[in-house]
């Protein structure tokens, strides 16, 4: 018996479209478990900030940035959890490939919202500690890093 090694996602894998959809769904749900847990931890820390004594000392801009970070975390959790809801709600409806496609888009959008939340959080902390100019520069660098690593780099690899 000869074993063939195929790269993940290669068209010459020995699987039916249904098997591919099942595998892709399992892989996506595994990724989402990690992401959602991380975002929930970030969200929990963000919630705690509003109840500290120092929160009242924040400027209006800093409070607005905090609210933006918090809301982007909530949006991220909502969008990252949507594939689970889709899978559950459409279970055994013969729509697995469609669920996988929509879920993949949800994962990308959730990661985008997560990057905004993290950017806002970085801005807030650096603004409080080092000032607005430094916060703007550092946050710009962090945002470019997220954009590059999470979106541009995979896009380049897909094209190459």
C-alpha cells in the first residue's frame, strides 16, 4: 500500500467535496476556539478597567478609545462565534460548503475587529503612560503589523 502525501487544500487530495467541507469546518472551528477564548480574556480585562479608580481620570478621548476597544472586542466575539451558530442552526441541512465559506468570512471579519480592539487598547495604554504623540506612532506601527501579518502576508502567499 502506497501512502501519498498531499498538501492541505491541494486539489489532488483523495476526498469528496463533502469530506473536504467536513475537514475544513473542523479546522475552522478549531481555529475559532483559540481565537474566541483569547478575545474573551481580552474583553474581561477591558471590562475591569472601567471599574478601577483611575478610570475617572481618563480624558474624554481616552474614554472614547476605551469604548471603541470594548465594542470592537464584543463585535469580534459576536462575529467569531457566528460560525458555531451557523453550524448549529444549519446542521444536517446539506449546506456544509456554504457554512464553511460564510464561516471563513466571519473569521476574517472577527480577526479584523480584534485587530482594531487591540490597536485601541495599545493606544489607550501608551497614551496614558507616554502621551498622545507616542501613542499615535506606536499604535500606527502595531496596526501596520496586524494588517501585514494577518491580512497582507496570507494574501501574498495565496497569490504566490
